[in-house]
């Protein structure tokens, strides 16, 4: 278990010496951080105890896609709405263009998830239409 400690009167945190491990491949990194995914995926606390930090969103997306393949079950595809409200804008914003946009803070046009995937909602961009229950979003 990695432990850290606050250095008194300095506002600095001293990280344990085993805080970071270097690997030679993405597969090795995933296996080191998420070992035996098939056995642990139903324990919702297990993924919250580990993380892979990526410098670029593209790298994080690629890693997430690989990790999804370790989860059992069917892969579901959730597509965003890709139409314009004003039909005069169809010429300016073709569907293919709208679907190709990958904006920070927004999910991709084609979000692929399996049952048991961890999802974090950072921002609700259309709050009046979302209904919440005790366990999350419906």
C-alpha cells in the first residue's frame, strides 16, 4: 500500500518510494494497476483505489478502451445527438463533422461501455432532463 505523509510546516506531501512504477508497455501498465480485472470488476470500491495518469486525453481514451475489453459482458454503444436544430445550419455543420468533434469535458460521439464500467459525471450539461435517484442517474 502506498502511503504518503504531510511534511510539517511546509505544506508539502512526501510520497512513498514505491509511489510510481515504470513499465515497458500499455498492457503491462494495465495489468500492474488493474490485476485480475475479471475477478474484481463487481467490487465498486476496487477501481477507486487505483488510477493511471495520462498526459493526453487521447492516451486516456486508448487506455480506457483496452481496459473495457477486460470486463465481461456485452459492449453497449451510446451515441450523442448529431442533428442541428436549425435546418439552415445543415450545410455549415454536416453530421460527419459533428460526430468527429472530440471536445474536452464532453463524452465522445460514440461512447462504448460494458455493465460494470466506471463512469464519472463531471458536468451535467442538460440538467432539466436528467432525473436522479438514490444510486445515480436514470
